[in-house]
């Protein structure tokens, strides 16, 4: 039997024999399928949670006993587990109020719109009395806060910038900060039906567009683009862009009429660039000292950008540095100086190739998602990456988005669909903070480090073990995700679990509305039926298995604003691009807390990027992910001259460390990474030994857990200096 399914990494045919998954092959319609699908083979069965389980001393002695993450678990019946959780939720809400329950629960979970784990959890917690939530995403939190102030329409800039066909037709140059890493285009949150980024890049290369890869790694652009590599020190793009801006302004290469008509605050920004107030002109030489790119190259690039039709791309990784708000503000400022925003195929886009959807001509479909089921009784939401601070400092003040706020006093954590013990920074610190609440509940498929750090773990059915409707607002396919496999052992869907809990808490009807899973799925096409009259009725769609939306026309972002800024103003106070604001100043260079400009004793910058062989930590146990490992560990890349200097060889087991922690990894030696930089993918399952050293190679063993700044309080995962040494085998 072959059953088709949609995942965050594409559309696959699952081959099932006697209730077992025997093969996974990409849908033939996908022109450039992702090998990540192979991970489903072992991944759907290895390390699964079989039955509800409770941490031993929590079960035997109650909350407040034992140490999370250091104990074994006792399996219990579903009824006992659900009674335990329902009683605990009721007790804690009554004693400490709904804000003491943290349901932020960041994470990607699986494709499938109805079973989306975080939406299920939010609906359940809202229906039963409310909870503290998180705000913004690890991916680009700094952008989410700064972009609305600068340019208004941040959603389109991030997810639906000027489409590739327009770039290919009109642009002459593409300057890519963070490159165009095709490995990331394997993914779209919700699921891509057809992978298109490689074909677009090839067409752009054939057209003769010149690419510039501004990144610590040459591999961030595929070889066929023949990109010019300008190795930049991590975290210094703002300095580089200021050097470019200085050149444009002082050589009169900037577009004065564009600035006058479409921007405000230029005079303040110009004073800063010229050094009128701080006596520090941001010359190319000043920039070169910080970013490591020669002043002559900076001058030449500025001239080239001004004299050609140029598209600027800023990868989302730039936002995950300390002061990650600034590269986005500065990138927009640079694009404004060039005056090409809104011209066909030019201007600026954030994150081409970051996901399959970015740059694809799209119409954002208004697909329904599971509603919350009312207003959350708690209005406060904590910036997503401040979780350890929140747990460690209840009641303490912090600043966010120009406001002063206080952290809530969290007594219970409820997590479904994410893996904070892979995704959060400084995991040893998180493990300490995680001891604070009275109860931690986790819904998981597999025994991740997050499951191991809970008190109560519930086994969840995988996306292959339930039915759903699959699709993403900016992809072109809707998929009837039929059930592929029976549930693993005693696993249940998140929905079934929350239905059982809601009933115990007297909110059963409010949660389920008396609807079956199929009823919910049927309603999940949103208003698409109205917008696409040719779309078949649900039953026909379900039988046919797929619906492809008609291809929309390519578009140029901000073309309407450019044509008529009065009629199509930006969503900023004066409708213009804000190069300076009263409250937040202007795009500014801040010296990072850790960077190669002042290395100190740890003299390597650790860049942690998205993995080519999986999605985050998901299915790390799968075949394709395991093939990428070196001696069972995540590979880490070092520059060849650095390796020689340190006496390191390819495939050595290395120890990477700083004052926060350490991890082990297998070494790759390369000329395609700049000196002083180490690069490792995120997502290896955190496996700390007694000393806290991770044996699998999770970079968050050593990363910095600080907010980007008071503006967005996003993650600063990429601001991280480390040392590296060969791990000698123990003597004897
Ligand atoms: N150092 C460093 N850290 C980073 C980053 C970085 O660049 N550097 N990047 C950050 C970014 S951008 C992101 S988005 C995060 C990603 O972090 P996460 O989104 O937390 O990572 P995933 O591995 O996708 O975690 C999803 C978890 O949900 C489980 N799951 C899957 N389906 C279901 C389901 O139906 N129900 C339930 N209950 N569970 C399910 C999976 O088994 C898995 O453990 O990592 C961040 N962390
Ligand atoms: N295969 C795969 N694809 C994915 C994901 C996955 O897990 N697997 N995750 C998805 C998710 S959740 C997200 S948010 C996106 C993330 O998309 P991005 O954030 O764009 O991706 P990263 O791979 O983290 O970073 C891209 C490159 O930025 C470079 N870089 C790092 N720091 C700097 C810097 O300071 N300056 C410059 N110029 N370059 C720098 C690094 O060399 C890195 O390879 O990817 C998505 N795509
Ligand atoms: Mo992300």
C-alpha cells in the first residue's frame, strides 16, 4: 500500500507493508525532492515514547523531589497520567493564578494544520483557564520587532519578497548577506509540494546575474552561482554596510530624490555615518577593521551596487546575533540609499533560499488554523528566547520593545511540539532554570532531552499515525494527509490527549465543540473554497488527495508604494521608510559581547546553522541524518590553516568549549570557511555527561543566552566565542 503524506520538507509516498513503513520515496511531481524524507524510515520508530511515563521521585514523593533530567521514568496508565496532570493544572491555577502556567511551547512539531501541536496546546490552555504565552520566533525575533518600526510590512518582506522571476528578468547583481544556502530551501513550515529554489538559482546564473556571497562560509552559495565570496567576520555586517553607506554618501552615489520622497530621518543617519557627533566617520577603513573585508573591496562593491540593478538579500541568521535588530535596519537603509526599492526585481528581500517559499510567486492563502477557543485570560507574553531568564528571575523587570515589563512567576511548564533542550541557548543554564517550576509536562514522540527533563511525558502519535490536511499559506498545495500507519504502541494524538484532559477539567465541550477530527479537518480549508471556486468540495478533494492552487503572477514588493506613496503608504507613523526614529535612534554599529575583533582567550567564532540532513533536531536518529555524522557525532568545520596550526586532522574527535560549557564533534577541514570561524549544524540531541559536556555535538552547550537587545530580546545564538582542542582518548 502506498500512502502520500506531506512533511515540512516535502511530499512523499510512504510504502507500507503489514502495518510497517518499508520505504519512503519522494512524490514524482517534485522536481527537486529533499533526501530528508529518508529520515522517516528509522526515525518514525526509533527512540519512541511508548506509554505515559512519570519521573520516579515525582511519582513516588511528589513535586519538589529529585532532579529533572537525572532520573529514570515509571510507566503509568493513560488514566493515571491524565488525572495527575488535570489535578496539577487545577491546583496550580487555583493557588498561583493562570499566569503561573507557561504554555509558550515554541517549536515546529509536524506538518498538518489541525494537529499543529502548539495550536492544540494553546486552545486547551485557553479553554481551561488561561496561561502565559511566548511572543515571536527564534528564527527572526529581532526582525519581527524592528521591521514594523522601519518599514511597516514586515510579513511580506520576510515571507513574500519580490519574486524570483522578476529578479531573474531585471536584476544585474544580487548581494547576499548570509548567502543563499540551498540546504535551507528544503523546508517550508507546513510543507512544500514542489521544491523550486534550485531551478530559480540556476535560471538566475544562466541569465548572468552576478552574485556576491557575504558570509563566513563560501559554501553558503551553491558553486554553480560562481558567487564572489567576501568573507565577513560573524556579527559585523552592520559595520560593512556602514562602510558601503559612507562611500555612497560621500561620493554622491546615493539616490537623493528617493530618500527625499520615500524616507524620513536621513539627516540624522548621515550625521552618524559621517561621524559628526561621535567624531568617528564610518569610512571603509573603519568598516574593514571590524568586518575583515578590505576597504578597497568595500568601495568597489558600493560603486557596483549603485551602478547596477541590485537585489540585496539578508538571511535570517543575521537576526540571531546580539543586536540582531541592526543588520535589518541597516540593510533597509542601504537599499534606500541605492533607491531601488520597488523597482522591478531590485531592492531588498529577507532570506531568499531560507525556505522553499521565499521568492516563489505566492498568494498568501487564508488557510484556517485551529482557533484558540476564546480569549486567553492572561494577556502577557514573554519574548520566546527569554525563557531561562523568566524561570530564574520571577517578578524581575526587563525591557522589551520600548516598554518595561516583569517576568511572571512560573509554577508549571506545558510543552507540546518543540525541543527547547536542543533549540535554546546555553543549555546548562536552561537545565538549572528548568528545576524551578513545580511541574513540567511534555508531549513527545521520542525521548528527546526535553522529554527527559519533564516530570510527566505523554507518547504522541506521529504525523504518519493520524489524518490531517497539509498546506502552508505561501505554498501552492493542499494535501489530504491520510493515516499511513497505526499508532505506535499506546501513542495518542495531541488532540485526543487534550480532549481527555479538558473533559476532566469540565471544559470537554468547549475544547472539542462536539466535533470529530474529520469535522475539524473539513473546516480547515479556511475561506479558500470561496476564493478558488474551482476548488473541489471537501469530499472530492479528500478522494483526489491533493489540490494545486493556480500559479499567481510574479510580483515586485513595494512597487505600489514606489508608484504612489500617498495612496500606498507604509504602515509606519508617516508612511515612509524610517531611517531614524525618536525612540530607537537609527541603524547603529554596536560592538558585540563576543566577536573576533576582541577574541580574548577563546579565539574562534562558532557559527551554528540549520542542518542539511534534517529539520532541526527532528528525526536525528533517522538514516540520512546519521549518514552525515563523524564517529556518531555532529561534524564541525574548521579552516585548513587553523587546523594545521592546532595540529588537528580530518575526522578527529574535538572538544569545543568556553566558560559556559562544552561539546564534542567530528572534524571537517575546509578552505571554504574563513580563519577563526567554526561552523556546526544545530539539532544533535543534547547528551550531557556528568560535567555537562554534550557528546552528540549540540552547539547550544556553549552559546550565549542573552537578548539581542532591549528592543526585541531575541536569541543571540550566533554571538559565541569558543576554543577547540583534540579530544585525546583516555589513557590506559
Ligand atoms: N545555536 C542555535 N540554536 C538555534 C538556532 C540556531 O541557528 N543556532 N535556530 C533556532 C531556530 S531558527 C529554530 S526555528 C529552533 C527550532 O527548534 P524546534 O522547533 O524546537 O526544533 P524541532 O527539532 O523541530 O522540535 C520539534 C519537536 O516536536 C516533536 N514533534 C513532532 N511532531 C509532533 C506532534 O505532532 N506533537 C508533539 N507533541 N510533538 C511533535 C519532535 O519530535 C521534536 O522533538 O531552533 C533554534 N535554535
Ligand atoms: N535543511 C533545513 N533547512 C531549514 C531548517 C532546517 O532545520 N533544516 N530550518 C528552517 C528555519 S526554522 C529557519 S529559521 C531558516 C533559517 O535560515 P537562516 O537563518 O538564513 O539559516 P542558517 O543556516 O542559520 O544561516 C545561514 C548562513 O548564515 C551565515 N552567517 C552566520 N552568521 C553570519 C553573520 O554574522 N553574517 C553573515 N553575513 N552571515 C552569517 C552562516 O554561514 C550560515 O550558513 O532555515 C529553515 N530551513
Ligand atoms: Mo527557525
